[in-house]
C-alpha cells in the first residue's frame, strides 16, 4: 500500500495561493502542507516563470513596432504613456532599444525613466519582465540604473501598465546620443562609448506610409523588413499568390526573399539594390499593401504554382524568437 502523507497540523496556517511567499526550493512550503516548497507551490511558480509567451506584445498599440524595436532596429526611442499618472518627480517614461552597459532601465538625474527593450529576460514573458523593470525604475533614486531580476510570479505585464489608447510612435535615431542629455559636452569616456556603439549600428529608417516596415542599409545590399500582424498561414498563402503572379516585388531589382518569425508575428524580407533608399520604397510598399489586402481576402485553394511559391517561402523562413 502507498504511504499516507502526513496530516497537516491544525495549527499550521493555511494560506491562499496569492499569499504564498517565495522561499528556498528545499525549505518547507509556507502553505503548511508539510512538503518542500519546490514540490508544492514552488512547482507552479517555476512553471509560470519559465513558460514561454509566444506573443508577448499582443494587445499593445503598435505591436509590430514593439517586435521591430526588439529585434531589428539598433537605435530608437518611444515616449510611453501609463494608465496611471506618473509618480511625482518622474517627468517622462521613454522606451529605448538599448541602454548603456545593457542596463534594463535607467532613472536619469532629472527623474525621467529610460526602459531598455533589447535585454535578456529571466522568464518566458518579456512583457512581465519589462513591466517589473519599469515599476522599479519609477521609484529608483535619480541617477541610478536598474538591475535585472526575475519578475515575481503573477506580477503585472506591460498591458496592465500602459495606456491602451496612448500613442506609440517610434523615433529612429542614427546613433545613441539619446543616452545622454548633452552628447556634445559628454566626457571623453562617454564619447568613446558612443562612438563605438554608433559605429556598430546599421543605418535604419522607418517607412511612413505603412505600419512597422523598416528599411536598412548593409554593405552588400539594402533590405526592407516588414512586421505584419496577420495570421501566419493566411499571410504565407497571400504572399505565395503574389509571388507566383510576379507581383511580390517592390520595384525593379527588388525581391521577396523569405520571412522570419519573431514574437508571434511574421516578418517578410525583401532584398533591395544598394542604391534603393527608404524614400524609394515608400510608394511601392504602399502599393504592395493594397495588393496584399486583396490576396488576404482570397480564400480559393492555392494553385500548383502558388503551392510551389509557398514552399519556397516556407523553406526560407527562420524563427528568431
């Protein structure tokens, strides 16, 4: 016969799940069950901390831009608006692609907050980790960075903290001078750090006519990377229809070469000749968006040529996150 579990003593406190504090994995669980924490409430906590959220920015305004700033854009900032009023002494909150020393966040001397987006996170939910960092930055002493940590289980996500009606308008920068209030008069050490960071940044421009599309320049050729909000299977079918019909390019010398997945969204990629600028693809991108809308509305089965085109696109698909 199986051994019976020891009965919990009547005088041990019976806590609700929301009241269970975090203790050492091998310590007795504070709920009073008599088991070790890792085998009791710690099991659920560990699962919640590591469970991957495939689409962490879903529900936020500008989801495609959140993905682009996380994965594609070297230097950009966005002013964030919170649901609640900013604490006294915090004049603004700004999202930044990356911060000096890869800090998760920084409370500046003037009290403003910079929140870094391109940082490693300790759980499977980027949104929860960023929300935890933001909350700590709002109360950090002015002039100090905020260190990374594992966000408490059950803590708020960005979707809980940010105003859903607030604008999300990325500003792409040519360099990282936004790190310091007065880059021209920065110290020699800071200037050297900025110079190194700027040298490594790929020139990038956000298109104005369509959502979440970013042109970038590389030594070999230029590219357009466009984060799209549509369901992956539906989008791949639509792209295949256009590709098979010879209507997937953005002009002479350009080519749709594939796509990648990032944070639950699909990002088609076009190769562009080196001489093609962001301004050059503004009109072709707008025209492509119209063709894509028509293809997305088509539900007829794919033809043989369209299936071959889809297979080619799928074979060249890469998952970033």
